[in-house]
């Protein structure tokens, strides 16, 4: 089987990923391209099949996002390793103390994956999606949180 190719993210990639993204995901893609943070696209045979990244939303905080085609199920280990590596890189690069993600409550596979990436459940945002569905909030608190607490205590 061919290997995935990882390339820098561009908002136009979202339109090429099947199934087609909704308006909210298109808006997020534009935000991701024009905001500080890191994002990448996974391509198979030259076709984008997934995109993900972290948007810096406040000092030392980021929002993780992903748009994943069903084709990515053929590369679970590669995708997981790549996502984990890129999350770790963004945490170090931007000294993030918190990374958060909203996960569609109806997709158990997404919930299990975000947990495997080291995120913890914080709560449910009711009827927050465009279609009225719920989203689970997950976060990952990092070592940079500990360093800020130490600095505050020493002041």
C-alpha cells in the first residue's frame, strides 16, 4: 500500500476531502490558514484525505481540529503517530499550557482517538453544532502549566 504524504495545510484542501465539509468546517479551515498555529494535510495518491492542526486562540492555548476522510481508516497507526508527533511539536514550539478539542458526541471512534492522544474529558456542550448536536470538550494540560504555577509561587 502507498504511504501517505504529509504536506502543509491550505484551506482549499478541505473542499477536496470526502465527505464534503459543512460550512462550519470551511470557516474553520479559513481560520486555520490565516491564524497562528500549525496545520497539515494528509494526501494519498495526490488526493487530500484528511487535514488537522492547532489554532492558537490565546496566549499559551490552542484549539485542535481535524477533518478526516473514511479513507484514513486504512492508515490508523501512521495517522495516530503523525498526529501525536505534531501535537507534541506544537506544544513545545508555542509553549502551550492547554490544548482543547470539541468532539462530535455521536462518533465513538473520535472520542476514543482523542483520549489515546492524551486528552481528558471536561464536559458536554449541548446543542452547540450547526445541526444542534452536542460536542464533548476534551483538553490536554501540559508541563507548561506547571512552569507557570511555579513562577507564580516564586513571585
